[in-house]
């Protein structure tokens, strides 16, 4: 099907990727140099292929970001900076969600409440509206939706199927009073999906999102799902991720066939040096961009195995590792800090 209606899958052609760049008034203040360097690496890989839309705190921050991207080898002509105050950097969850309606693009701005009130999010909740008013997305309309919904909780196949987790979307701290049927009705109405696959299992220690699907299982095409596996029977994740794999095996694609399933290797355990808390390292948190897949790397032997698995899933794209050890100290990874923007969304005249 050409240009189907509904939420646009990540593998479609893109005009850009949005990030909200960290600064010293966020939780990153103590690790800012390392996190800046990680963002600069992401920026380098994105701007080699498309525009990076960077949300910055103020004009001095814009100039710092420009310098960081240039020093990392990024393309300054593909860096578009916009100014808005922010609480944090998780653009996947406060950024816009693109849909196609009647053959035209629209942006949806769902509410973001800090993953059920865990963290302050009042500034982040306004970012999409602010930069839309500044012209970041050209003339594409933006609809505000009075529903708490985060991009990291949604995976679509472009043919009407949505994959998500019950632990996140049915959390009472997000949309109290809405049961599964009401949530499903909202997803169908706003995202144009016709089938919803609910994962009842799967969770990572250290994850603050109540089980975002983008840490667990991802569509690679309408017939393929790649998922985070755990092959260590002594690890606390083993049983839960095995149960998730069993669920995935029972799912059927839009044509009624079993999905091709690809298991990602289990990364080496990482813990916060101060608290000892387990950090949510996952290879499922990759980002698809034009011509490439950017995959998180954590400095362990499984990094190369993950790259090879994703190479099988995306044979026509380069698979590029990005060291995300600084990001998991904030309990997220590469996909969490980015939001893809489909073709036709970022106006070329805004490239700086």
C-alpha cells in the first residue's frame, strides 16, 4: 500500500530527527560533558543523512550545540536549532507523533506527564507547541490531544498494527479512569490503527517508563519483530523476557502469518556507580534513519552481535554503533532521546 493512513512507521523516508539537547539545569548536570559528547555522536550520524532538529535552552546554548556538532564531524548545514525551555532530554516521549490523514501529514501533540508523575515535565510538555509556533515543522498542522501518551510506548507496522505494553499504557498514573477498551478506542481514533497487539510481559530493571515497548520489541518491517532476549538463566530478567518471547511467537501479522522473530543478545549488566541500581541497557532501543540504523553500544562483547542481528533485519541499511553508556545512567538510551520526523515535515529553508 502506498502512503497508508495513520501513524507513520520509522522506516519510511525521513526529513529529520528531533532531539532536546541536555543542559546544566537538567538531571544531566553532573555528567554533562559525557552526555554532550554522546549527543554530538548521534548528531554526526544523523546529519550525515538528514536534518537534526535540536531544541536548545537559549541562544548561548544554540552556539554551544553548533560547536559540539561541528567538532564531532557533523554537517552544520543539516543542523536546525530551535529555542524552548526543557526539564529533560527524552524527545521520544515529549516530541510530536506524525500521522497521515487524507494523504496529508499532521502532527499530534499528546500530553506528557513525566511517565506517570515520576519527574517534573511541565516544560517538556510544551516543547512541541513552542517550536511548532516558531516554524520548526513548516505549515504541517499540529493537533493537541488530551491524552497522556509517549512515543516510546508505540510501535507500528504501517499496515494498521500497533504493538505496545499493558504495563505502560494501562498505568493508572497516566490516564486514570480509562480502561483497556477506552485506550484502544483512543489509539484507533488518533493513530489510525486497526489492530493492537498487547504485550503482558517484559520489563527492564532501572526503567522508569513502566515498560516502554521500544526497550523490548520493535518492528523492522510489517513481518519482522526484533526483541530483547536474555539467555542468562541466573539473571533476574530471564523469566520475564522468556515469557515475552513466548507472547511474540503467538502474535500474527496483518496477513495472519507468524512474525519472523529475531532475538537480540543480552548486554552485560550495568549498574549506577553511586546507588548500585541496575541500568536499563537494551539493544532494542535503536533508531532507524535514512540509509542506516543507529544501534546503542555499551562497551561489551554483545555489541557486535547486536550489530549483526540488526544487519540481518535491515540488509539495505548501514548499522552504526553509538556508545550510549552515558545515556543509560539517565535510565534511557538512543531511541529514547530521539524522535524521527518523516519526509515533508522539516522545511529545507530552516536548515542552518
